[in-house]
């Protein structure tokens, strides 16, 4: 707000946007209004420009996606007076991808994403592991207990504040209500869908294969819908922050690479609810049918949430080629690359790092580090610039690990 005329905080409902914005409004003396209020929304719909003018002093507008024409009104006002910090707005839909809003304020608005809590935030860590991964001497530590048990509560609970304060049936009721509101109230804000009643079916199908390729025609065959319809529904779910699409990474490595994005449910607690999985299922699953996708979804979301406040600006993607080489996350900062593989197992060896080594050998000096995140207790070198880390290293205080060096005692 010190530099941008309009600051937009985007993220799913119940992630904490309103709590944050009301606190900022109180501290900075901003007028606060919410478009969830029927009277306020009616006034904004009837005369967007006049509504903005009546706000007077710097103002905070909650749920701005409910009146898309307000963004053009904001543009008119901040063009007349380009003073930074004029407006703070929130959206429970991604304004950058809404056709009615995306181009309304080019160069006049800074977009910030507020996800549900990362585990690092719950633990009150003020640094991002993403910065440490790009440091030649990243930080790491061992955890006390091997296996899935240390991660069960965080994975099944997810990051929504209300969900983390509940357990058992009470948490199930939260997610049931959340998903019902998503379909019944929020879809109309982002899309006109002829088959809106099937969106929850699509979300459940995505949940059953979280981390798989987002192939609309393949998903459509399962649901009895055409591919274009499924694509529109996926776009709507992404705009509402219910799913996260991770694009394929491509560079000229001498292999034919997959171009289709991967799709994840955007919160592991929501995923657990959609799958009907609790901590008992997570811990006792011997096949990996539930535990693997749940843990991978949790870790991917943890890393991408922490990327949001990292000092290092990164682009996230995944790698897959025609030789069946796959890497869960590729993080790029300029030309520097960190690659991450995620395992639910409590052991890791060089075989688990072979695809990371493939990229290391192809990328040369661009390759900063390869990381195998696993449920073991030790930090172990798996070769030049490749290390196995306990998943807990993503959020726990740590000690320095020399570049490519041995595991600390």
C-alpha cells in the first residue's frame, strides 16, 4: 500500500482475508465496506462510480468480485488521483483470471495471494524454506519420529483456520458447508455454467487423483461430460482457489516432455474431507492409495504457500517426459533451478534421486539443488547437490547443512 494505488488480496473464503483487512483498516483509518452486505452490494451495482466516490478517504472493499464493474470505477478514481494506498480490496475469486475484471486496472493494482495457513505460519516461522533451498547452504534438521505420524494432524487438518480448530465430525461439517457454499453461492461470481450442479462431482473426481494430469477429456469421460465443459469447470474451480494447477516445465533437455498441467486440491484438509479420510486412514493405509496423494498435496501446497512470502520470486512447475522421468516440483528463480521429489516412505536412497540427477546433469550450473522430501528422520546426501530432507524441515527451526555435505550427527 506504500507503493500501489490499489492493493488486492486474493484467496479462498475462510482463509482470513476479512480478518486481516479489517485489522489493517482499523490501524490505517480506512473506510471498510463488504459487498457480502446486500444493501451495500445493491448500491455498488446501481452506481459503481458514485459508490466509490462516497467512500471518501482511503477505503477497504471486501469481496470486490461480487460487483465486477467496481474495478473500472476504481480505475477512474485512481487515475484522477494516483496517490498510493487509495484502496485495499479483497476477492474470494482470482481477479486476474476473471474476463470481466482482469484488464480493468493494468499497472494500477498489486495482487497478493492469501492462502490458508502454511504449517510454517502455524509454527510462527518468519522465514520461507524457499529462500533456504536456493541458498548454497540451505537449512535442514532431523525430526524425532519416522513415518507418517508427525504429519497426520497437519495433513488431515489442512490450513483453513476454522478447520484446524475443529476435529472429527465438527471438521467434516465445516468442509461440507464450505463446499456447499462454493457451489451454491460462489460459482455465479466467476462463471456461467450450464452444468454447475456437476462441479462438485468434478472436484471429487480431482480429489480421487490429486496430483494427476488435468486432462479435461479424460475426466469428462468418467463424468459423462464433454471436455469443453470440464475445462470450463476446472477453470471455475481454479478461480475460486479450490484447485491448484501446476504447469508442466519444459526446456530443451533432449526428451519429449508432457505439456498438460497437474491438478491438486488446493488444501489437504479439503482433500481429506472429499476422500472421507481421517488420521486413522492416513496412518494405516498400506497401499498408499490415500496417504501418498494426501501427503504430496500437503507438501506441494506448503511449498507454494511459503513461496508467496519468500524473498526469492519463483515459478513453480513439474517435470515429466516420454521416458517416464517425473519430478513433483521444479522451482525456477531466474535461471536457477531447485527440484523437489516427495515420498511418503521413511527411507530414501539414490534410486529416489535418479530423476533429480538427470536434471542436474542436463542443467549444469543452473541446478542449485535437488531435494527428496520424505518421512524419515535424517538429512542425507544423495549425491552432488542432491539431499534427502525430512518433510518437517519445511517449517521447523534448523541448523546449516554444508553444500553437498554429509548428514549432520
